[in-house]
């Protein structure tokens, strides 16, 4: 994985030709005839040619089957049918059979692998204090990433313009990653569960003030690729599940601690979103500390840590923080976290109080959900071990003993990359879901899906309508 520094450049994106090969087109046209002409013998399951193609592709993509023999056993398909489908998928550049496995008494079997570099996925993460983008292959593995400071309090059009410039800078530099297949966007707020439509055509409501900013429409129109949007807690949870310490874990609780505090839950290695996409909004849970009661993220989030750190510096309770304030003129939650890691008593007390309040809420969740693993992530949790220790103490003390017997509570090792990896996984799961896959598999590229063409036209029309709508006059101050 490469972390890049930004250089000023505004190159023009190259047009990509996504048309399938003539061989693949001819093969797809004759597939149903070949199935009808199958000779006598025991019946084989597998349904239509499209269904068997999708089944074989996903078995190979997920690593469930790695040889033709595996596919024949798993799918209950005949050798000729498996060979035909693999030949079609090879022509479509979706699978590869150029490598051989280990011989076990005979000829070495050919290995069947998914061609993860047939295309690429663009991922981006908007957060309270940062803007990140990256490119991933079709397996969800990051190829490159870039992170920079950014304030979400800036005007939404300015943030969208910066995002567009970053994408236009990054894509040409990694043209060898393949054509763009999809875009995953992580945002710092709940995203409503999408409608039954396969593709987004409008930006879902996710933050106050962004209602008239056509993020999804602009990305679709500019880069001619479908867009999926999820909350940052959901994408970070997916990132930890697939590439972090959650690998191999069925039930995991991820807790993001920053200006906002939220939780993500996976069950049977699948993300639980809730009825409206609002699962895990624990930042609104009431907590009490030193006679005061308020929402968890107000009482224990990054704003509280910054506020209490500033008070400790100004009141002389922390010479460490006072020195930073004198030199730089401000304090950040990161400064308080670093001071706690260095042994500053006042900073350790601030982080411990935050951790205990978070621990109370997490203990309730742990007792109710019985996760195998709890992962703390986010800007505050990543700066030091003090908060982690406080959360552990409370959860182990207040949860049911049966829940905590084998429970692990750890700090994320992925950092800001978790959200990008998770956004890539959201896109790959959507692209290869049978409901969407059947619409593009014979063409070899999701942009050929007829419903995406309609979604692209709808997004372009929406941009025209927004450009013709006069801006509302500013609200007079009271």
C-alpha cells in the first residue's frame, strides 16, 4: 500500500473503452443454445447460463473454489459446462487460469483465480477534520491512498470541488489499475437505507447544509461510474472486518471515537444497518459524570477532550499542554492524547474520564450483543492507550461474566485506512451481488448495465435542474 503526497496537477482523464471482446460477445450469444444442446446424462443444477456464470464467478472471487474440479463438485455442473463458463469468464477478463497448483500424483491442476485488476474502485472518505481518497482493486485491496486535513465546516461546494480535483489527480497516475468500475463514498453521518433501485441517482440526505450539494450526481456525471454512499462508522467497521483484526470474526462491535461517537455491528460477518440505516448511534445515549448528564459524544467526545485540555493548560494543571498552547496558540484533541501517552497526569485524567463514560455504554451493548471482538477506532482512540485501558476496565467490570470470558477489546491498527477499505468492500459486494451482476456479467463491465445507463441520464438531468434553480436568498440574522 502506497501513501502519496499531493502535487499540483490537473490532467485530463483518458477515455476508457469498456466494450467486451468479439469472442466474448459471440460466446454469450450462443450460451443458451449450448445448454439446450447438452446431451443425455444425469441432470445438472445451475439454472440458466447467467446463473451458472454468476455462481462460478463468485465462488472463484471469494476463494471458495480454486480449480475446475472444485467448481464441478461445488456447483454440481458437468465438466463441459464448467469449462465453457470459465472460457467465457476468461474472455471477459474476469478470471485467470494461467497458474498451476501442486501435483498430487498426476498432472498439476490449473488454478482458477479472480482477475482483481480487471478494473478498479475509487474510494473517498469525508470526515470532520480530514479528506481521504484511494484506489482499490476489485477484491477491495487498496492500491494507493492519500489523506489531507480538511474541515467539514467549509462550504460543501468547496469540499466537493476539492474532492473532484483529487480524483482527477489520482486516476491518471494509476491508469494501469484498470478502468473505473465504481465509487465508494464514506461520510460522517448516517445514510438512509437505499430504495429498491440498483443504482443511486441522487445524493441521499446525510448532513445538514448538504441538501443542495449534488455529490452523487456530480461523481456519476464526471466519472461515468456508479456511486455507493455509507456512513464512516459502517465503512470503518467493514474495513476492520475484512482487512483488520476482525478477519475471521463473526460478531464484532466497532466503536468510533472522535467528534462524534458511533458504533458498527457485524453479525455472521455481515454489517447490520438497522431499519433506516441508523444502527449504532450511541453518541446520543445519555451518560452522567460528576453530577452532569448529557449525550455521550458531548460528554466524552473530541470536543470535550479539547475543552478540558485547554482548561488544564490555562489553569496550570498541565505544564505539557501549557507549553503547546504557548508555542502554537491552540490545542487539539490529538495534543491531549499525545500528552497522555507521554505521561501527563492531567491529560491522562481527561482521557480516562472519556473512556469510562464510553465504557458504560459499550458494556450495555456487549452484554446485549455478546460480540467476540470490540475494536476502538477514530481520531481520539488512535492517539493513546489511556482511553482503551479505561474502556476495558469498565466493560470487563460491568458486563456479564459469560460475555467477557473470551471477549477481546483492542485498538484499531488500520487508522484512517479502515474507512477507505470498507468503502471499497461496499462497492465490491454491490457489484457482484447477483441482483446487480446478472445485468452486466455478459458484457464484462458494470457500466453496461441498462439500469446504470438510466441512472447516469437521471443524474445528468438532475444537475441541469439544479443549475437552473435560483439560489435561495440568505437567511437574515436575528
